[in-house]
C-alpha cells in the first residue's frame, strides 16, 4: 500500500513538473514568434496530457495500473490547475475544469496500464 502511494505521489509530481516546464518553454515560444492567443488553451491541454503520460510511464510499476494512473492523473490536474490559478491570479471552477479532470483521469489510467505492462514484459 505504501509503495503504491509513493508511486502515485512521484508520478503526480513528475507530471506537474513536466507540465510547468512545457508551459515555460511554450511561453518563450509565444514571446519569440507572436503566436495567436487562441493557440494557448489547446496547446496547454496537450502539454498536460503528455505530462501525465510521462509521469505514469516513469513511476507506475507493479499492478493496478488503471487505478494508480487514474488517481495520479486526477491529482496532477488538480495541482496544476491550482498552480496555474495562483500564477495567473485567477481561479474559477467551471464545466471546463470537469472536462480537464476527466482528461487527466483517462490519460493517467491509460498511461498506468501501459506502464505496468511495459515493466512486466521488460
């Protein structure tokens, strides 16, 4: 049980760190190339999904990949949502947040399943 919790915490932390790094790099790209503001939201969603997948592939092991992945995906979305809200000084919860939570759970679950099966076969 303790090992599972530690894996979930590490995977969520990695997802948050990757997401912040991606957003920082994308912010620099926006500044350099003057990209339209409409591109920010979809790109940020892709970054969150890729970050969640990376966290799972790095740290989820053993069994119950779907459950561990879904939990860390949910945690990662909540933490990044709170961090981005603090950074932008605006935090509002709407139906879009529910969709983000669902995407995080699905991305985490899928990456958890893949991670435990890759580790078993490797």
